């Protein structure tokens, strides 16, 4: 960076500092937002389909998600219809 132009140097320095602090300032004001029940179930289904979890883990986790939501868990239909 050319230090012959102090105004440009100051502006660039300020931009770099603000960019670095931007995540800190925004991060402190943001709250963790839990995914919706539907999104959790979609992600769970994708994990099962990809082989990341087995059928038993899928059933246990699905039942827990629905129980926490206050919904009675029916067995998942593997026919998709």
C-alpha cells in the first residue's frame, strides 16, 4: 500500500479493522435459532438415505424430535406413499 496518500491509507485501515470486528459485533447480538421440526426431519431423512445413520438411529431420533415437538410419533412409512 502506498503510504504517500495518508487519507487512502487511513480509509483502507479502517475498512480492514471494521471488517474484522464486524463478525464480533454481529455475532454477539445474534441468537441461535433452532431449525424447524420439518427441517430436522428432512435432514434426518437425508442422513438415513446417505447411509450416515442406520434405520434404528433414524427411528430413535425421529421419535425424539416428534416427542420434543409434542407430536405423537407414528411409525415412519418406508413405502413413501
